[in-house]
C-alpha cells in the first residue's frame, strides 16, 4: 500500500515538473531571433530597438539562471582540471556575458526613448555610443561561435521538440500505395 502511495505521489510531482531543456530551447530561439532583429536598429525603429534590448537583458538573465548548475560546476573545476572540454565554452560564455553587459549598460546610457535622463555629457554619450556599436559588432562573432559550439544540442532538441512528428517514437506510418490513373481512366471511373 505504501508503495502505491509513493508511486501516486511521484506521478503528481512529475505533472508539475518543468522540462528545462524545452524551456532553454525556446528561450534560446527567442534570444537568437531578437539578436538578429536587434542588430539593425533601423529595422524596428529606435524605441522598439531599446525595448527589445531591455527584454533581451531580462531573457539573458533568465538564460544564465537556467544554466546556473553548469556555470557553478565548471567554475569549481576550472582551475583543478587543466584539460577539460568545457573550458573553451566557459571562457567564450564569460566573454559573451561581459560583452552583452557592455551592450546593455551602454544602450541604457545612450537611450533616447526609455525616459531616462541621466545627465550624461554629449562627449560621454558619443563615447558610449561608439562602445555600444563596437561591442555589438563583436557580439556577432561571439554569438556565432556560441551557436556553432552548441549546434549539436540545438539540432537534436529542435528535432525532438519542434519537428516532432505526430506518430509514436520510431514507428513510421504505413502508407498504402494508390494506383496512379490517367485522365481517361479517372473519367471512366466516374
């Protein structure tokens, strides 16, 4: 009886368990699409560019929180293990984080439509704008490398969650071969 109750409780718990892989996939796709749109502010207009930038900042924080277990485990072993496969990915992600932070902070500092009047001198604003554009250009290379490193994960989970066929795993539907009729044959049948 106790075993049955444990099984029922486990099933109830699994109903509310989130699929973090699926959440990561959709969040990553959203970030990638927003990143592409954000690269050219004339595409969306300045106000939407700034609002999408703020939303991307929130989405990036969510992305980091969802991957925190990986970040913590690699951080703990980074200097202990001289050669491990995640080291390059870790350094790339760290540089990407700093670059995105520079983009977001400088974007807020040069904002014209968010309603923030920070009293920054015109010369400083031009410096921040140049830094914003430079960091944005650099991020294109970093994000491209980040996507390339994680391409296997992206592809396998896209197949699993985006392009899943409606029939069950491993079984393809059996299609019956239909005879091809010519126009004369089909007219004669009717």
